[in-house]
């Protein structure tokens, strides 16, 4: 028995967005059914960013992701988020693989949002607004294009050159929005920034909009006007993580939103134990903090593909 060593290119070659969407959807179903375990994320803060340890057990595999957010990394030509994941055999504890998790994070986050949009957005959604034009924006366009026949994508970034680069990359139907407000005038809006104050105001959002709030994944981060949360049907990926570090964490601490206002988890919606959207006029919000079950389920799929393909580097651990 040997441990597979899968670098970033190996992992990227084995990932397919449609497949990740399916795997992540199943992981949420398993978690809602009590067939997956996920202790809360552990955070370590350092002067230039933070680290997170994210363990989980899904059927067939146990693993832990070690990942960071360092916003100044772009100045050094490094991604702001990088990760590594150890995948173990639940029966023997043998480490099956050590793999890059930078790509896993990029794919599984966008796959989860597209699943949330699939369950919560209006079926006839045709326009997508992306606020923040970093790595996640590229992935969110990819995942949403698999679900919705998009006719127009509006992208906004505080750094105009980031939005311009995005539009050059996807020239067919993307336009640079002149403001977050313009991007928010879309059927589906994805907020993908590291903001610590609201970037989307309640008054800008039209009835019937679905929002994937993705950027807030640590205490103190926030992208939406709390009034917007209060007027929306709010679905979270995990109640404990969302209260601690998700989009609702700041409004909860400020007393502007109550835990009881959370309608459901995405797992409950996927499993059908709670209904999703009620009518075309409702605003729905998915609060994504990023779950370790998404990572470990995706890693298990990558491990299986790597074994099937063969030719990967490995090392012996016993
Ligand atoms: N929920 C999850 O599972 C999950 C997973 C990965 C990343 N994230 C979070 O999503 C966010 C984006 O991640 P990324 O990898 O795309 O980061 P990134 O650094 O590649 O891109 C972030 C972009 O947001 C822009 N931006 C910053 N403040 C803005 C504002 N107020 N308005 C508009 N644009 C603004 C930046 O200029 C940059 O282009 C981060 O906060 C990250 O921590 C969440």
C-alpha cells in the first residue's frame, strides 16, 4: 500500500465541475441524513492572514484540509487561498493520499453555490451578477453556466483591472459593471469579496433575486446589508459555522439578525425535508462558509480517479 502524492496539476486534471457538483450535492444529503461528520473549523490568525483546519468524515473516507486566506499574497504572485488535504482510510487510518487542495477549494465552493442556486433561484434565471472578480468569480461563472442558460453576466470589482481581465477572459456575454449596484441587478448574484462591511444594499436587490453570499467565511467578514438578510429566506451551509463565521456572523453579534431567522440548511433543502423558494417574488440568500465535507467528498472522488488513471507519484508510510 502506498500514499498517492497529487500536486496542483494532477488534481486540476482530475477535476470536472459537473462531477464536483454531483459529489458535493451528495455530501450535503449525507450530512443532513447524519451519515457524515464534521467538527467545527479551527482558525489560527497570523499577522498577514489566517489558517483553518477542516476535518470531516464522509462515507468511505476521512480527511482534513489545511487552508489559508492571505489577501496580500497576490502582490507576491501567489493565490490568496492555498490548501493541502490528507485523505485517510477510515478502517485502517492509512493515509491514502496527500493532495493539493487549492483547486479543490476553488471547485467545491463554486459547485456548492451552483447547487444552492439550482435549488433556490428562479428556474428562468438568465442573468448573473458577480461582485469580486478574483478566483471564485471564474469558478462561479463556470459552475452556473452548467445549470442556467446565461444570457448576460455583470462583473464588478473594486479593482477595475480585475473586472476587465475577467471580461477579456469570457468575452461572449460578460460585461464590466460600473458599480456593485449594477451587478446586483441580476437574477442570481454571487458576492465573492473579502469585505468586512456590506457591499450590497437591500434597496438595490430586486424581488425574486437569489444571492450566493460566499466571501464571508471568517468572523468579522460581511458582504450584505443586514436589512437584506431580514427580508430574505436565508439558507446556510451549516448553522454553527454560519453563526460563527458566515454572512450572518456580524449581524448576529450586532443584534440585527436572529439565529431563529435561518430558514434551513442547504442539506435540508436538497434532502427535501424543508421547502426552498416560495414564489417568484421572494429573495433567497445562501450563506456559504465552506464545509469540510465538500472537500473530503471531492478528495475521495479525485483519489478514485487517480487510482483508475495510474501513473501518479506515491510514497510508503509503513
Ligand atoms: N465560502 C467558501 O466556501 C469560500 C471558499 C473560498 C473563498 N471564500 C472567500 O471568498 C472570497 C473570494 O475568494 P477568491 O479566492 O476569489 O479571492 P481573490 O483574492 O482571488 O479575489 C477577491 C476579489 O475581490 C475584490 N474585492 C475586494 N473587496 C471588494 C469590494 N468591496 N467590492 C468588490 N470587489 C472587491 C478584490 O479586488 C479581488 O479581485 C474571500 O473572502 C474568500 O475568503 C469563501
